[in-house]
């Protein structure tokens, strides 16, 4: 029996699928994925990648859709209430608080990164960076834009203006609600994102060999670089961990956002096929389109050796340094640069609004606050916290938040929800929930994968982290001395956010008991 028949609902099934796909399709599809593949053996990386997609990605997608629809049926749009429904134990809601924490912390720094793409789309169409001719000068352009040094920009305030524009758009969409805000954004942004990505992929295919004097620098060698397998690297556990991490990152599982979206389904709406469709849409964006733009283009212009160095430098070097250098060298480069960064902006904003929805739903449904006030409270928290990210970026503030919330936290939360749904709530009831109203029946083999294989893999990943990484990361081994106070500041900020959320959850349940 539903406890709340007055909750918002999605206006259409295609809107739902586009919204959840928009949540999953983010900056990682076009920036992080090609870098991870290039760093970890190219085609060899794809072997554990697809294995983890089958035993982690798709199962967790079904689990989160199942938990979300079940929670929504009982009036809960966020993890604390959902977990409490699954397990009648006072501690369950506090486990669910981790879902609010992860989505909120990621939204804080992700919104800032997202704003860079909006800024660079403007810089592209106005040819503002076209005077930069080397990696060093283009990197200086990026660093000065970020306020890490004085260069083309004398301060961080240009970056700050684009942050405020991005911030305003995010919260305007959240204020308009599920069908009129998030769904409408997805229906506009996602088709444009795919259109721009296809245009760019076609343009990369036609690059051929830009410099006839260097025939090894070609698009085909670029595809070979990212796809040819180095099977010897499969013996390296870090390649497998990188593949597992990319699956979490790309599908946006383990952060409470999919639960929130699925909670607005009707009780008998399909989730079996919808979750699979969402996963397939994301993989098309990542593997087919994301793998066909940045790395092949870089090899065509700079060669394999330099591209390897770019990949080792990370996603920002790839997207904000090498790609602008390419755009300035091709006809109509200002247009292609504009749609490249606008593509990234659309990918980013459809993900960031998803991160805000669980917190808004919690404030509305568990504390009885109006949506307008809930969005206002979230905006104040994000605006306050992002100041530290903006002004302390060069000291590792953003990286520290990303590690604990955007990497470690995802695995922890995924393990908790899997055990809760498939073991404590009861695997057979969970299986029935996931298949109820489905347009397809999930193959029975996935029941055993979700109950045994998925949690075992997650425990293994956690164990590997504790053995190899826990101590040096906790004590900041190898961190520059000047960065240490700021990294501890990031940790303190996250602890304050977590404690504040715990307190709100406690007060929400005390309010219900009165």
C-alpha cells in the first residue's frame, strides 16, 4: 500500500530514461574513460571493463532502480527512508545518510568543474585561446583561468562568473521539479549531447593524417592506441581496479541519485528494461563516442608518445589542454571547440542536477519542507562549500573531496545497499520487486550474481584498498607540506557535512514519532 499518492511523477517513459541516462552520462564518459583506457593497456583494459559492467554495473543499476521504486511507493525519495523500509532497524536510516552525503559532496565540486566547460565553450567560439601554441602555454591558460597562477587571467573571477551562471541554471532546474525541470532538461540536453558527439566523432574520423611528414600520426593509429590489447597488463591488479572504478564512475551507481529518480515511478512501471536501456545508452556514449574523439584526435596531431604523456596527466590535460590545441589547427575549429565543450556542459549539468535531487527529496518528504525552501537550503550549502573548492583548488581541496566521496564512498555505499537489499531485506523479495511490472524478465543468473558475486567483488575491492592504499592516504604520505592544512580542511568540511546530515536524519525521525 502506498503511503503517499501525491508525489511528483515522470511525465513520460522516454523522459525518465533520458533523465537517468543524463545522470549516468557525464564528464567521465568523454574525459575520464579514454584516459583510463589509455593508461591501463588500451584493449586489455576493456576486458575487465566489460566483465565489471556485467557483474557490477548492470546488477547495481537494477538494485538501485528496485530500491528506489520500492521506497517511492512508500513516500520516500532518498536513501534514509528507503533503507528504513528495507530494514526495520534504527541504524538503517543512518546507512542511508551516506547516499545523501555522497551526492551532496560530489555536487559541490562537480558544479565547479562543470562550469569550466561552459567557460571554455565561450572561449572557443570567441577564439580566446587560439593564440596559445604549446602544451605549456595552454596549460598556463587553464591554470590562470582556475586561479592557480597569474597569466592570461589575472584572477579567478572570470572562472567565478561562469560558476555562478552554472550554479544558477542547476538550481533553477531543481526548483522546477521532476517533470517540468529535470525531465525537460534531459529531453533538450541529451539529444543535443549525442548530436554534438556524433558530429565530433565524424570529424575525428575524417582527420586522417594531418601531417603527411609524420604518417605514424594518424587517426587509425589513435584507435589502435586505445583499443589494441596488451594482455600482459591483465596480470596487474591495478588495471582491474581501474576498470571497476570506471564502471562506478560512468554509471553513477553508489551515490543515491538513481534511487531518487526511480522513486518517482508508478508502482508497476517497468524497471527491468528501463535500467538496461539506461545502461546501454551510457555505454554507447562512453565506449563508442567517448572512445572515438579525444584520444584518436590527440594521436593524429601529436603522436602516440606525446598522447601517452597527455593521458598520464589526467582527464583535465586531455580535455582542456590537448583538445583546444587541436581545435585551433583545424578549419572551423572555433565551432568544433564550442560544441565539444558545450557537449561536456550538457553531460555535466544532467548529472549535477541528479546529485541535488536526493537532498531536496529528503528535505521535502522527511522534514516537511516545501520544494522552494528545500532547493534554497541546498543552494546555500553548495554555494558556501564551493567557495573552498574555488579558492583552495591548487592545494588539492577538490581532489580530496573527489577521492572520499567520488571514489571510496561509491564502493562503500554500493556494498551497503547490495547487502541490505539482497540479504537483509530478502533476495527473493528483492528479485520479485525488480521484475514486477517489467517489460522483460531479468535472467535468473543475475539473481545469483547480485546476491553472491557483486558483494564479493565489492568486498575484494574494499580489501585491496585497505591493504594497499589506506594507511598512506590517511597519513598524507607524499603530499606537499603546504597542501596538508588544506587537505585536512577538506576532510573537516566533509565531516561537518556528514554530521549535519546525521543530525537532520535524526530530527526527521524524531519528528515522525511525535
